[in-house]
């Protein structure tokens, strides 16, 4: 796929214009976007990605369009998984809802810069060393196994990375937010606000996630232009998706399992491709391994769509079953408590209704099986 320089310039220029528009809108009035606002923005970005893919199909053919769509879906799914960590970061730093949008936007801009660097390095490495596919493939399989073993509890085990710990320890910081400002002057000293720490957390966290996502998309396409645009389109609507789904993301309890299957598949695909173009002297004498199959992009795209579809359906079904079980247990416990309370009230009422005071001591003793207490004779006047 040959991409002219002017196509790169136009694409990057349009994407920068979209980012500038986002910055202008949010900077003018920081707020928590409404459901309608978020849904409209997501529909716009998804439609834009689909239109771009169709444009690739029209100008470069179905193969490259399939590579773009496969890469975009994979990156988008991995980005959705990242939202779990973003939710935890926002909650841990107690970021006010109306400022979360700004923090996410700056974090996404940093992520785009970091990923751009990763993509350039990856493209250079692939062009120079074909064995890098072995490394990428093995790393993705390892990541898939690690992700599958952690499963749905992965997001609850979030720990601050070394950069965040260093920033919190070394920077003079205040515990109070001052709008969306990153620094504030107090008593003549410039202090870092929690917003700056949050942005560092979001940016560095996505940088760590890029270690998985960039090799994954290079397993689907080796075209830097498609790798870059797929990443950009996957990140563009991430901020609105955060507000649209919110806590509903936790209903996708099997998402990590589904992503582990996708990453393992891409890892195997990379290893097979590395074998197909093998140049390592200690493997097959440095010759290409001809029996190693090349998995076609249409199969990869179909596998990704089916896997993510099954994962979503099973997750929603499981979360629905768990919710129904919780409701049933709550109702059962409520009835038990009510019954116990009712029984207690009945016993108290029955006890209160007994004419104990009207029973003479002899009868009491006989009923209780106790000897009659000693009575002192009192002569009535």
C-alpha cells in the first residue's frame, strides 16, 4: 500500500483539527456531557471511522480495508478495556465529574503522542528485522495468558506505576482541585494540583497499554498509515464512551477473557507470519518455512467480530443472572427477617397476653415444675 505524503498531511491535519475543536469546546465550558451529547459524538466518530475504511476500500482495495477494520475493532476493544482502569483512577483521585472530561482529553492527547512514537519505532523495527514478529507474537501470547488468568478481577488490582509514585513523592502537591489548573500558587509557593497527577496517571497508564495494542495491530497489518489511523479512530471517541457507559462497563465481566482470546489469536498469527518470512539461521537453516500458513485478513476480521460478539452476549447474560440472583437473595432475606421480626412480635404479644399476675403462686409453681416458694403467713386483719 503506497500512501503519498500529501495523504499523510491531510489526514493528520484533519485529525488535529478535530482535537482542536474538542479542546475549544471543553475549554470554553468544562462540564459533564449528557447522554445525548456523548451518544452523538460516539456515533459521529464511529461513522467517521467506517467512512474512512470505505475510502480505503475504494482507493486501495478490500484487503487493506479489511486490515483497517480489523485493527480498528481490536484497538477499540482494547481501549474499552482501558476504561475500567480510567474509572478506578478517577474514583481514587476523587476527580469532580465536571472536570473528568478535561482530564480524559489531555490524557488521550498524550496517548496519541506516545502511540505515534511506538508506531514509528515498530515500523522501523519491522522493516529492518523480520524476526521482530517472533518477539511480538510471543509477547502477545504471554499477555493473553496473563490476562486470562487474572480474568475479571484484573481491573480491581490496579496499582500506581512508578511514574505516578515518583510524581506524588517528589512534586510539591496540594490535595485541593482548582478547576482544571495543573498548578496553583499558595503562600508564595507553586504547587501541583491533583489534576496534574491524574493526567500523568492516565497518560502513563495508556502508555503501558500500548505495549500490548501496538504489537497486536501489527499482527493484522504492517502498514504504518493503517496502524496510525486505526489507533487514532479508536481513541477519538473514548472520552465520550467513558461517560456514556460509566458503571455499565462493569457488566462486561468477560471482556478480559474475550480480549485474551483475540490477543492469543493475533500472537499465533504473528508467529506463523514470522515463520513464513523466517531469516533466522538457527531456524530451518535461515530459510522460509513454507508450510507455515498465512492467515487471511477476512478470517482475522471475522474471528475478532465473532469473539467480541460472543463475549458481549455472555457478559450481559451473566451480569443479568447475577443481578437477578442478588434481587432474589435480597427478597428471601427480607422475608426471613420480616418473619423473624413477626414471630418475635407474636411471642411478645402472647407473653404479654398471659394472665400471669392473676395466677396464684401455687399454680405458678406447679406449671413451672418448681417447688412452691416458702410463703410467710400473714394474718389478715
